[in-house]
C-alpha cells in the first residue's frame, strides 16, 4: 500500500475545514480528488465515504458527551437515510458502465455541489430570521417559541433525500440535511441540529460506504492517505473552531463549492472565472448587509455610520461593484467596532449573542 503525501496534505486541509466549520467534508474532498488529483469520480466517492466512516464518530462523540443530540430525530432519520444511502449506490450502478458511469457521476456530483452551496446560503438566511425573532426585531418583545414536536413522515423523507444524495455523491450529510432539518424544526438550537445531524450521519455514511465496498470502486491506499491527513486536521480545526470567523469562512466555502460544481458540469475556464467574479461582487455585499442587521441598535449608536446607511450602501451598490467595496469596509473596519462595543457592555451581550452564528 502506497501513501500519497499530496493526497494526505489535501486531507489535512479538508479535515481542518470540517473541524472549523462542521461541514464541507465530502463536498470538498471528492471534487478535490476528481479535479486536482484526476481520480475517477466513482473511486473518489467510494474512498471518501469509507474514510468518512472513521471521521464521523469523532464529531458525533463530542455532541453525545455534551447531550446535544435529539435521539428521536436520529431514529426517524435513520429509517429513511440508511436504506436510501445503500440504494443510492445501486442507482449509480444503473447509470451505465465504464466511461459512461464516470461522466454521469461527475454531472451528479456537480449538481450536488451547487445544492450544497445553496444550502450554505439558505442556512445563513434562516439564521438571520431566527436571530431577528430572538431579539424581537429590535423591539425587545419576547417571541413565542413553539415546543418541539416530532414529525415522523417529513423526517423520514429528509432521510431518504439525504441518503440518496450521499450514497451517490458522498455530499450532503453535513450540508443539505442540516438545512432541511432547520426548516422543519426551527425551534431546535443550533448545537442540537449539528449534534443530531452528526450522529445520524454515522449509520448513514456507514450504509453508503458498505454499498461502495460491495459495488463501488474503493481503493485502500487512497482512503489511507485521506485519513492520515484528515484526522489530525479535524482535531486542529475543532480546537480553533471557537475563534472561527464564519462571516468569512462560510461564504468562501460556498464560493469554492460553486466553482467546483460548475467545473464538474463542464464550464470553461473563462466562463467559470467570469461567473465566479460576478458572484463575488454580488454575494459579498449581500452577506455583509445581512450580517449588519444582526447587531443590536445600541452598538450602532457608537458607530461612525448608522445601520441603515451600512446596509443600504452594500445592497444599492452591489450591482455596480461599489457594494463590494462597501462590504470590505464593513467587515474590515465597522464590524470589529460593533463587536467591541457589544463585548464591552455586558447588557448588550444577550441581544448580540446570535450574531455569533454568523461569525
């Protein structure tokens, strides 16, 4: 068995990202193997899933010890996801043979990456809505919190959809499914959503990996190279996760997923560059404007510009490219000041707390 040091280095980078943000494992590693290391798509999916079987329990164990796992949700998710993940491998076998199946897996993987990128954006929007409700939309009103009520059928359907996507592409257990759970159960805390998703992903990924061991194209040397890098990477990323600035990391992760997805779908270099450039000019100011709405009014009272001005400059200027410059000024100069004001005034801590979701 020959260990590839370059694949191990890529595993270290991806593992670090997973530990830092809680997502991006299959969504980053599989396209990296296909696009950079020229690994066949089926081999990349199979080897990445088998490596994930060893990776997933690390994060799941942390949340089990912290008590942030909803076992009722885990059980119903497993009812749908475990058989669907195995079935996803069988669906791959029906797509064709040889070069045909490899090309089709590449297309399916490209679509899955675009969906994963969209899920990151959707999660950000949902967290903005949740934060506004928690702060009473600056009115100080305490919003009514719906009690948790398990919904078995929709939960099983989430498991089926997520299991099929993971079984076919290795993408989705940490991105698509958690967003669907956030939509269905908005009353759950973020730690419960992440913990529940990580624990249910263990049998889900194990089922998908078993299918790929039987019917896929698993390579032991490739999986071992991934694990040598990714295991210490996850540990290091988790150690630094409390200081991670999600306002920067998650948009960058979404941008990488979009670029990888478009490349897998056959976009040319010039076309890809123009699309990514346009996306950066539009998405960064939109993200900055959303982030600006989360800081409490007292923090803005000490800022050199008002909240309405900061949000408006980014949104109005976005189509012209000026919003991007305004967003850079916001993230580089204004946002640190707002956070300093909140940290310096304990009475503002509670309203500003949810902003940590967007850090």
